[in-house]
C-alpha cells in the first residue's frame, strides 16, 4: 500500500454548470479507510457518458452532489481491499430486497458512481469487491471502458426485448455512444435494424455497422409511417430508445406492432410519455425501463 499516493489528479465539478477543474491535489482513500467489502482501484481508462454532462449541469430531476468527480466507466487494477472483506463482506440482514434480487441500481440507499459519490475521472476510485468485474487478460482497457455502461446497458435491453432472429428493431439515437453499440449487438443477435439519427456521418456509421435501413429524423416527415412501410405495415417488434428526447419515445409507441416492446434507455429530463391504455393492452405492448 506504500506506493499509493495521498493525492491524485482528478477532474472536479465544484458547482453545477461550472467548468470542470483539473486538480492535482484530490485526496486518495487509503487502505485503512476502506470499509469491509470495499476496494481501491487504480484506473487505467475511463469512458465518458452523456450522464456525466447531465451531472455537471444538474439538469435532471435527480440531483448530484457537489463537489463531484464524475465518471462511471472505469477500468484498472485493484490495489487495496478493505480489512475483513474476505471473511465477511456482508452479513445477513445487510442487503435490501432490491439488492437480493440483483437490482442494486434500485436500492433506496444506492451510491451512484460519478453522481452521488465520486467516480472515475480520477486516478484512484473506491468500489465494492462484489461489483467490480474482472476484465480478461489481454483485453485493452480503453476498449473495455465504454462497454461497462453504454455496452451493457443496451445489451441488456436487447436481451430482454423478447426479439428473435429476423425481427425488426428500431434504434432512435443509433449514431450515438449507446446507439452505435446497440446496432452491433442487435446485428450479432440476428435482428434487422432500422437506425434513426441525423447527419451523413452517422448514416455512414450505422450502415457500416450493419443497419438495414436508415431514417434521418430531420428529413423524414412521418417517421411512424416510414417504419410501418418498411415492416409491411405491421410495425417494429421492438424499439430501443437511446435518444434523450420525448419525441423519440412518443413515436416509438405508435410504430410498434402488436406484441412489441419499447425498451426505455435514454433519459430526457422532464419529458412525459403518453400511451393509450386501451391500445397498450389491446395490442399487448410492453414498456420496459433500463
């Protein structure tokens, strides 16, 4: 533990909407201060998620702490573990209903990396031994970092969308950080991808990654009609919305076929989703949040 410094370089938001400050004097949690079940990770790489921008601006209904070190897509090596962790990281009664079911993100006492606790925009970060994920030897840390939020989020959404090989899936925001990964996962699962985004560069990217159809939302006058036409007037089997706009969600409700699934991933701050209860039930549509 002697090689772990007392201070480190970190990117700190001192107050919401202010510029990020790069400091070389941010404290490093020492081994003696780690709680049972906690570990200290020396970071090699971190991704940047759009959530980090929302945290800096404080423009969501859920408010982050300040000062704040953002980031939640970190990869590195464990350099210290809290005392007594191997003997008993938790005891009976410590874990809540959500945690027992594998829904730690819904725990009322959840600590959110880069939001309610300091995250990965620093050299050393505290995590939990039960939450860190071993990375295979030889796998590039910079390639792994972005998968550990954007990748696993859209992969899980596709996995639970109840789509099958050959089904149509619509991806609003397909050219973005989460969206371009969703295109690749969807194609790997044999799905037919309708990519929605805007701009020549994103069009080229989505088609290169395997999207079968492209819709530019700035140019298309009626997205619902366009998707119905592509899918034989039945609609898509699923929509995975990574675009953080209310319009993307509202359109998805209307272009799903009977039995279709709307997978909610993107987080517009104040938008509302209106769905007909009658037709949601009548057409057996599912709306699932991730």
